[in-house]
């Protein structure tokens, strides 16, 4: 412990942080992106409530940030994407200070310590997952990254100050407050708690039994957690996006839920804080073997330092040497921290273990999205790659790798007599930048926004549009709530119909007094209609409460329009599907009904046979399939699927309404879990080409054939033909 802690290089850290921010800005997504990006942009822009636990700190930060940047004329999506860039770059500020402190402790002088800290920040900031999550606000984790970096700096700075310095205690209390406040962004912000506790125990355990200090920490936690009161307050105002609907009857029960983390108090808020909607099993029940989960983590670690060396998601021999190099450098960096200050070494070692092995155990993933192909049931796999959960750990490992590299540089300088002569070894720090830039770069990526635009504009005014999950829902929310496009369409997430709160929200949002009007866009081939005169759901609360999952004891006949859909006895018909069928029946003649695809939920409800494709959407048209069909309908040959098309409508949408941009020309598709999007375009245009050829329109057949080839290339991984399988 030092009696006089050296003055940190604040200006140099700010310059490093600004450089990282510039890198992220240059590779920033120009609009929304896949997965949760659209949800968080929409809720941040409108002060809505995203999926449990609701992330109130993020929502309010995003709203304030968006308002502050509004005079710049940037779009709301760019503003909130810049929040991810700024918070991640802010973390680099604190990482620079931490790295500089460590290098000074092991004997680095002046510019050597500054250069080494800069090297550490560069490696941490260009790790693949860190970079790709910092140029689009896909998750709330960059805010937690900033909080964890700040907490780490505060407690290490406390360690450096003399025991009697009052600044030190304030720093510890500030660290406790940041973790408590950060938990209202995401519980990931609390992950340093164990490492902080051990650091205090090893360094100055007496502070833990001082009543004044403990009372201040308790107060800091109470104040920090109070941010969760945003959830019931905002839910009472009935925002359009209000997931979980964490409404409470009073202050006391809301406080009970907040300060017990959902183990008591207001049921709706408690359920949201506990994330009961996702029915995650206890960690003692492993969702896949722990060995596989550890291998899944190593797969993601393998991506961080040289993602562009091999397009395959599997652990790659081509990436192997770089993975081994940065694994070794990271361990060397941890040793450097230990050599400089053993208490700090304990802190950093425990933190790194928590952010890697601890998270693997706690998160308890199913089989990896791209792993274990012998496990053919998709429900046993994760629905996408989950590398973003380890963003904090990869950022810290990058910083440790930079410290290890800097120590090697200083060792070589000592052997050769000159830091300048040894400087070429520092080029190793540029490897992640060079080998990740093409994969982490999101500049020019309009695919999610354009797909949402095309799907929403495939359906007629006041339609119900049933979706299957996150990726075919959240971009639609973004387009409606942020850009104000096709707000008349009622997007229904079938999976949410299984909850108690969502059907009631649909009933409320589609009531005549809340139904939003149709605003026509240029080129849309729709005739306006009168707004609906009743809600899309006619069931009362009591009727909804009686609907559950179960096998049908007898056959069930459901009349939809002009046909009767038969569900045989013994078939399992789940709550969400029963509610959806009730909605479809109640809107007959009032609203058209569409699905985001003929498979998925439409197939699970046994309705695919009456689907007619109109562009990207599939319209439910109950009719006699054996009788005469409308003149615009065409049936594709059985070997190509045998599905029905409204050919003139689909052709007009594809030719005159849709926008494609990079969804048709993207050189690299880095997230293969989104490949079904270009696949939809490929199948649609390929079948249009077949229909056009059958009708003797050679020009249209050639045009659609060319388009389908472009979409196929993107589906296969990108126009740079990165896949051969």
C-alpha cells in the first residue's frame, strides 16, 4: 500500500476513451439491428418497459441521452446506438487507468506506462463480442460494462489510498451504490460484488464492521434499488410497450417486491423482477452437460481475437494459434497484476473467474446454437449464439492480454536496452482489430429495418399480424413506435399470449379508443377501410383466467370464416393458441389476419393449409381448398411446397414497395441465427420466378431469379461466399 497514490493520467485516459469511441462510431449501425436492439431502441425512445426485469435504468438513460442528442439531427436509432458506443468507450477510460496503475506498480515509467495502458485498451475494445455489441445497442450490457469498470477503478483506487483517507471510504460507498443502481439496468452490474468483498477482506477488513460505513452502504443500496419504482409508475401510464405489466396497487407492496428482489410484495412486479416468464430451471438442473457448457464458452472465447480467420462458428484450427496467444497473454497479464499488488491480483482473479466460469454455471445454457449437431431437437439448443453474456469477461481478458503484452515489451526493452527497438512486438495488439473488423463492422447494415418495413407493408389496413418470437417482432415495434410506420397493424406475439398480462394488453390496445389509424404510404396497393369497431379480443378477465394448456378430451371444431378447422381428441392445444384462435374468430369481417410465416405458430395451430402468401406475410384465408379460388391466387408445384400465392399482390410488393439494400448484398452475415431472414426473401422470389415462367413472363422470371440468387448468397453467409456447405 502506498502512502501517496500517484495522480492518475486522467487526460491520457480520456484520449484513449475518445479513440475507442471514434472506432465504434466509424463502424456504427445506421439504424436498428436484429434481436433486442429494436426493443431497447423503441422502449428507450418511448419510455416503454422492455422484457423482464424491465431495465428501468437503461430505459431512462436512453431517453435522456436521445433527448440530449436530438439537436444534432440524428435519427433516434443512431442516437441510442451511440449510447452503446459511449458507455463501452467510457469503460475503456477506467480500464486505461487500471492498466496504467498496474504497469506503474511493476516498474514502468512515464510514457512506457501510458503506451502499455493504451495497448491494453485497444485489445479489450476490439475483442469481437465487445466491438460488435458496442456499435449497436443490442443489449443493455455496455452500460453494465461501464459500471463494472468504474467499480473496479474505485475499489483499486481505495486500495491505494492511506487507511485514514476519507476519500477511500467514499469510493467504497460509491462502488456499492453503482452496483445497486446498476442492478436496475441488469444484474450483471452486481457481478464484481464477490471480488470487492474479498479485496476489502484482504486489504482492510476492519472497515466492514464500522457501523457508520455499513449504514452508508445500506443507504446506498436502498437509494440505488429505488430506481425500480420506475416500473410500476410507468406501467400505470399504460405505454404501448409494457412487457410484464409490473403494475402495483400501492407503494408498500411495490417496495416489498423491489427490496426483496421479487420474493415478496406486488405479484406483477415480483414476477417481472424474478423473470418468471422465462421459466428458467434451477442451476442444479443442468440444461446441458457442464462440459458442453464450458466448451460453448471456449467457442466464444475462440471468436474474440481472430473471428475473420474462419467463417465457421465452431472452434477453429485457423483461429487456434491466435486464441492460444491471447489466452497466454491474458494469464500473463493477471500475473502482472498479482506481481504489482497481491490484493489487486485477488480482486482481478476472482472477477475474471466470476465473469467466465461463474457465469457458465449460473446461466446454465442449453446446447449451443451451432454446437452438438447430433442433438436434432431445436428446443434443446439455444435459439441464438449467447456470446454477449460474456462481454464483460472478454473485455477484461483483452485488457489483461494487453498488460501481458506490455510486460513482454518492457522485458524485451530491458534485454535490448531500448523500448523503441522492442516496440514492434506491440503490433500483436492490432491482431484483434485487423481480424475482427469485417465481422464486427455494422456500418451500412439496414437489414432489420428494411425487413420490418417490408413485412408491415405486406398487410392490409388494421390487420392482425401474428409473430413467432423476438426477431420477427421487435423490428416491427421499432418501425411502429420510433418511425411511426403502420401503427394501425396490431402485432401479436403468440408466445406472449401464454402469459396472464399480454392478452389483456391486446384487448386494451385494439379497443376503438386506442386503435391507431391507418396512414397510407406511397405505392401501397391497399384500399383504406373503416377502423375496427371492436377490440381484437372479446374475452373477459374471468374467461381468460380459465384458459390453460391441455389435451382435448373430445374433438374440437372451430369455425373460421367459411370453413371449420377440426382439432382431434387427444391433441394438446396450449393456452396461447386457444387465445389466438379466439382472436381470429372475433375479428372475422372486421380485420384481416396474417402470420409472419406459414410455419411456426401458424402450423402449430393447424392453419397453414389456409395460408396465402402476400409478400413476406401469409394471409389467413379460410376457404374451400377444393373449390374455385380467387383469380389472383396461384399454387406452387407440390415439389416446391405446394403453397398458395397471391401472385399480383406479391409481385407488386416486391417490385414497387419493398426496400432491400444490404439484405440482398451483405458481404458477410455474421450472425447465422438470422439467416432465415434472407431465406424468406430467397424462397419468395424463387417461387415468383417459377410462377412468372409458368405464365410466360420471361423478363419477370429472369428478374426474380436474379434476386433469389442474391438472397441465397446472403443466406449462405454473404456475397463473399464464405461457406461451401
